[in-house]
C-alpha cells in the first residue's frame, strides 16, 4: 500500500513544478517581447524612454536586462536569479509609471507578482547560492 504522505508530497511537488513552468514561460514570453521591442527601437519604446528622460542608453540597458532575464528564467539552474532580476526591474517599472510617466502600472505589477512567485518557488536555489558564496 503506497504511503499516503509520500503520494501527497509527490502530487504537491508536481503541482509546484507545473505552476513554476507556467509562470516562467509566460514571464519569459512577455520579457523577451518587451525587451526585444526596446532593443529594436520600436518607436513607442523610444518615446517612453524619452519621457523618462534618462537617455536611450537606458532603453537599451533595460531591453538587455529583460531579454537576459527572460532567457535566464527559462533555464532551471538560473530561473531563480532571472526571476529576481526581472522582479527588481518590475519594481522600477511600477515606480516609473507612478512617479514619472503615468499610465497604468498594472502590467508591471502582474509581471512583478509572477516573477516574485517564481523567485519564491525557487528560494532554495537562492539560499544555497548565498550560503556557498556569502
């Protein structure tokens, strides 16, 4: 007779894996698209970064961060780090909307929740890294 506790843990683990992959794929798609648009110089992105006032170098840096984070969040070994990088980027995006450019911060908030959740689901990876390198 199978151990009921072990079966429950296995099902929980599978659920966490499915949630993690779903969030990671959705976030990666969003960040690869947004970062790619920034790097490609899509006129709307150029205009937004003109409004921010930090210069177009900041658009390129943000695009590179989003593309790198979008790739990192898909790789199991770097998913936690990509998620933290992207969550921090979304904190800045939310603040930028609220303080500088207006518009709805809701998309950035949704992405912040998604990436923060991925970081939390992979917190053991982060903890192990800090213990080994801190």
